[in-house]
């Protein structure tokens, strides 16, 4: 009798282990670094009459420099920062999303807003069972913003803004 109970218990334990859902894989898309959009593009357009075609390249370089400043502030505060870890933490806090297999971070960073503010900019692809892809993207009318100077100097605040935007996107898509 004991042997039968022991065998049944072992079978139950093994079956519970095998039915556990695998963790969601979080990866980057084409780019693994922080984006910034806004100031450089506007400057490039303003310089159009002076520099011709070079204005776009200068505008992109300005935005890239700002992105590196924000990324540096985040790294100073949290040397181990990775956006994949941010998304994994938010997914863990949010709870199970039925059928979610993986998340691709297409874009993360900040976008310029009026009044010298910046708002988080997140674009995610959620891949569910059967290859269903759901794209989540921050809107331009985000109510969550910080000042431009805060984004460039306060890494903890910038990181917090990114995390809150991922939470907002997931909560909106999966209440």
C-alpha cells in the first residue's frame, strides 16, 4: 500500500513540474540602445536652408547625443540596467498573460513634448501562441512626463518613467 501511495505521489509531482508554463522570453528588436526623438529632428528642419541634405544627418546626431546622455544618467544610477529586465519585472508584477510566449522590445526611450518636457517612448511586440502578434506603442499624448533636464541628469527617475510606461501599456492591453 505504501509503495502505491509513493508511486502516485511521485507521478503527481512529476506531472506538476512538467505542466509548469515556461517563462516569457524578452528580447530586443534591431536596436538595443535608448532612443530620443524630437529636438534633433526639429533642428535639422530649421537648418535645411543652410545645409541642404546634411541637415537630416545633423538632426539625427543631435538626437543620438541626447539619447546617450539619458542612457548615461540611467547607467550611473543603475550600472546593470537593461530594458529586458525592466519588461521582465513588469510582466512578473502584472501576472500571467494567457498564451504569451515572447516580447520583443522594438524601441524604448523618450520623445520631446511641449514645454521642455519629455515622455517615455515604448514600442513592444507581444507574440502569443499561434504566432499572433500584438503591437503596443506609447502615444504622443502621454500624461507621464518629466523635464528634459531631469531625463538627462536623474537616471532613477528616467528608469522609473520607462517602467511605468511599460506597466501602462500592459495594463491597457490586458486589464
